[in-house]
């Protein structure tokens, strides 16, 4: 590999690092994406030129097909489906690593080194596991499979034995690299482990799963980089793997749970009818958009708490219009963002950015939680678990210990929700039955639109 190529790879690595740095804040995230894309484009171009490829026909065809699919997906995929799209991206990254590592094995000549053979098996294992695991995550998020945990007797033991089998087969493969069945066996076991490791994870933990699978895809890419001796692939894969692990840790801290608990505790549900622990029937008072306007007319401060229901209803644009009207009337308007709100890391930030909400109005949980007790009205749009006070008191709850937004400490609360159904943790929310809470039942977009229309009158 030429000195010039390595220098360009170094430049790409710097751009990748700067891109990740900028992705740490909503204000600079777009710039971070641009830098990362530029880094990848630079790395791809110089790699193709360095390899002195004589016929670029298939490469150009692949670029055109891939760019077309990506462009159409970016335009057509709704914000509610963005977590599924990210899951597919993770899976495709893992699948690509598997294909490259496998093809490298078939192109080997002479006596292959033991470390390369072991790395090929590692790349195939992680890449294939990422691919099938991401497909399951996609299916759960898209409703093709039920979002609640799927378990079977001896599941953990089965997964453990499968990983031991992969290690044994890898050792045998290193000793006898000509035995193709070893490689095929690892490939098949990895496919199964990807499925069995994700099906027991519930809907509430999907943000963690997505970030973890993203880390896996990076590790698979880094391993493949060692297989083909490509420095920029090693660096970029390591960066993705490390950042994914860090993000996974952040998500776990936000839920006050360990990664082991997320992966193996089978917590969560599809969401369903609300029911108290004793099966008692609870009553709430249904309020209208007109009632909400009366309250808002007398408020000086409003905090908006968005959740997955906002994404489902595609109500982010009309919500931004409501926020602008309130601000024009002199009210102090803020958005409170919980780290695990939605179905993927940063889901609410991306959703509100689509509606051109100013980044200065977005506040993370730690910086806004003390403001709730001095706020006149909190408007909750489609959020449930992240506002549930049960997290503070009910030790047997899956939510217990999770830091939540202190919505219940506000002077008044408005909750826009389709029904009293529980969240993905399967826990009824006592906030809905509080005397100071106004329940506005219905589609979030329709309800907020009615509020806006009444405010304009």
C-alpha cells in the first residue's frame, strides 16, 4: 500500500473522529454526518484507485444501485420507521463484513496465518450475528413480530453452548483451514445466536439493542479490516464499535439497568390495556381541546415532553406551531428530552429537528428536571414510561430505579394519548389518574391541531 494512500487514510480517520465529536450534540449533528460521509467517500475512492482495478463496471453499478436505494429510503421512510431503518443499516453492515471475510478466505493462497484464520471466523461470527439480530430487531420494531420478550426453556444455556461451539470450531479451523464445514458451521450457529439473543429483548429496550447492534457492526468491520489489511476499515470499525458501546452504556444508565439485565432479563411488553396491580378499575376525566386552551391562556411557562406517540402521529410540525404561538404570547416554552424516549437513541431530537425546532429549546433530563416544580403546565405528547412515577416507588416494577422526567411535580399536566394503555415496560402510569392531570384522548396530531385552531380564534 502506497504512502499516499496511508496519508489519505489518516485524513479519513481524522474526519471520522471529528464527525463523531460533532454527533455528540444536536446542534452539530448534521455537520458530523457530513464529515463522516466525506471521510467514507474519501476512503472508498482512494482504496479503489490504490487497488488498480481495471474494470469498474460492477463497482459503478453497485454505487448507483446503493445510492438510489439510500436516496429513496431517506425520502420515503417516515420518522416513525426510522428505528427500523437504522436496524437494517446495522444488519447490512454486519452482513457486508461476513461476505468480505468469507470471500477473502476463498481467495487465499499458500499457507494462511493462524491469526488471519481466527480473525476471519471472528468477523463471520460477529457480522452474521449482527445481521440476523438486526433483522429480528427490525421485525419487532415494525410489528412483524410481537415486541414483548420471546423466551424458551434453557435459552441462556443454549446461547452459551453455541458460543463455546464457535470457539471450538474456530480452533479446529485454524488447525485445518481446508475444512470448509467448520466455517459453514460457524456461519449457521452465528445466524441462530443472532436470533436467540434478540428475541428475548422487549420493546422498551429497543434503543439499547439498536446501539449495541451498531457497535457489533463496527467490531465486525474492524475484524474484517484486519483480514484484508485495510487500515481505514480497522480505524472506522473500531470507532463505530467504541462509540456504540459508549452509547449503549449511556442508554443503560438512563434506565438504571445493567447491560446484562437488558439482554437477559426479558423485560417489557407490547403495551396493552391499563390495569392496576390489583385489577381495580380506575377512572379519569376526559378533557377537550377547548379545556386545554383555557389552561394555556393562563400559563406563563410550558414544558413539552415528546414520546413515541408523537412520532406515530407525525405531529411534530403542528406541535412546533403550537410552541411558536405560545412563545409569541410571552410564555416560556421548553422541550424536555429523555435519553430513551422513542425507539432509538436520539429519536426525539431527530423528530423535532425535522420540524425545525430550535436546538436551544431542547433540554436533556438532567438539565431540566429541577424546572418542573416551577412550571405551570407540562404537555406530554405520547410519552409514558419516561414520565411514570412508579419508577421511584415500586420495587418489583421493571421501571424501578430508572431516572424519569419529573412531570408529576409540575403545577398542572396535560397528557395527549390515544388511550390509557400501558407503555412498553407493561406498567400502568399513576400520573394519568392524578387530580392535576388533564387527559386529552385522541390522535396527537388531531388533538394538537384542535388546540392550535382554538388558540388562533
